[in-house]
């Protein structure tokens, strides 16, 4: 249950607690209509902030988190609660009275979208104009629909940091604010992950390219984000790339790329993540930072002097979701195939030069002592 102290703190900090589990629907182009499913808990014992939907745009308030779902069932006759933050207390009373509306915060992992994104791209429009230093507006992918563990947040939530007690792989398309941006891959056993971007630990871009008033992406206005998950002809994930673009900027899209990921010696992280993308992942949006230390994102010189480290605006927004097919990359030749091609090329060149046979020209000096299977 939510304590009176937690309610009071939320009110003092200017954010509203989640008022309804099913705030509305949105659309993913080339997938179809989806429902937004709001989290009840930010983490165990910490109530989540409010999430709303307006004309398909998902608005996430401080401490809010939501999942895209194929459905969001609400008992007939039940709907948005007009009492806002008192909703959870009302539920407790209704449950004691046997009221059917008391169960509208019950979650099932079968409701969540399972986007099969291997060999595809996922794109959307982000509005981070309210997210100052100390704030993190995130959109990421985890295999929530596969997670049968209800978790300590009671909604089957999982991520690489085990925020709600369940660890799983996680692809952070963005963890960002007006000044910083990270895109990070995590296997289930690699909470730190492998990332790229702009912030405390990454400098792939700079403040003249991304930030308030920047030439390429002015974060005071909405911009377009696209994440690509290419596969080769054998169906293997070959990398991860993110591009960020703003109409009218005159710049090429800002890009980040990861083509190798080995969280441990001998472990191919792309293989694990590729399998999750093949089976299906759930898009998650969140907005957090208050009472947290996110210096790992925007610490050091990332944030300019005068920008209040806790100046988080009321909400961030995500909209215009889309999935597109990618052309498979050619399969990389195996060792034996590469050797055969090289010997054939040399043999052909020799035969054309002096008429000797390919077998004679491909002499012993050109052959390796052994070839791995």
C-alpha cells in the first residue's frame, strides 16, 4: 500500500501518482493499434507517477512508467478514477467490499506487445524539452511478455538492473535529457552494458550537435529517433544502431553504432539479444530522476552552469511509433570459404598471366599449413 508520507512527498515534489492502469491507446505503424499500460509501482514501495495518452501521444510524468500492450482489460463499468492519488486507497476499500473495479490494476504478461524486431527498425518521435539535468527520459526494450515472474512491482516488469527484482536483457534505445543521450545494450547478466552517446562517460556527439539550441538536434523541440537491428542471411543480429534527426536542421542524422558486444570472455552478447529480438520485446517508456543520482548520465561537464540539476519538467512525450523491415546483410564468409575464394582468385590471375593451370599457380607457398573447421 502507498503510505500517507509517500503521497505527501509526491504532492510536495509536484508529481502525480498513477491514476489509471489503462490510460488510452496509441498506434505502431506496420504493427497496429496498441494499448498503453501504466505501472503502479516505480519500484517496490515507491508508487509510480502518472501516464496519460492524448491523440496517440504518450505523456509520462515524473516517476511514470508504461508498457505498450496488445490489450489492457478494464472490468466493464470501470474507468478512470477521478480521485487521482487516492485511487490505491479506494481500491483497498473496494476490494474489501467485493467491488469488481478493485481489480483494474491486475497485470498479465500476456497483455504486453511482443515486437519481433530482428531484421527491423523501431522509430518514434521524442519530446524531451522538459527534461533538464538530473532527469532521465527513457525508451527501452525488454522481454516482458516472456516473463512469467510477477516481480516485486506486481506487473511482470524486468530489466538488466533488477529494479523490480527480476533480471532480463535490456536494449536502451535512449536514456536521455536535454543535454545527454545514451544508447546501451545489456544482457541479463550485464547491468553496466555497452553504450554509446553523449554524457559523463561517452563523447560520440558534442553539445553543438545535440542539446538546447544545437545545430543538429535542438532538444527544445521534438525530434525523430530510429533504432535498427540488422540481421545477416543466417538470421544473426549483426549490430545495433541509433540515429537521431530533426526536420529542418540541415544536418545528417546523428548516429551511434555497436557491431560487437562481449560482456564476458567468450560470450557473444549480440547472439543473446538477437534471440530476444526474434522472440519479441516490449517497448517501455519512463521518466525518472528525482531522489536518484544520475551523474552517470549527465555528470561532469555535460550540464551547463545554471541548469538546475533537479529542474525536471512535468512530463516527457513519445509518439508516432513505427516498425520497418531492413534488408538482410550478406552473410560473412566462413574461414574455409574465404580461403577457397582467395585461392581461386590467385589461380585465375595466374592462368590469365602465363597460361599455367590454377592448380600449378596455387603453389605450396600460398597455402596455409592448416585450416580450422
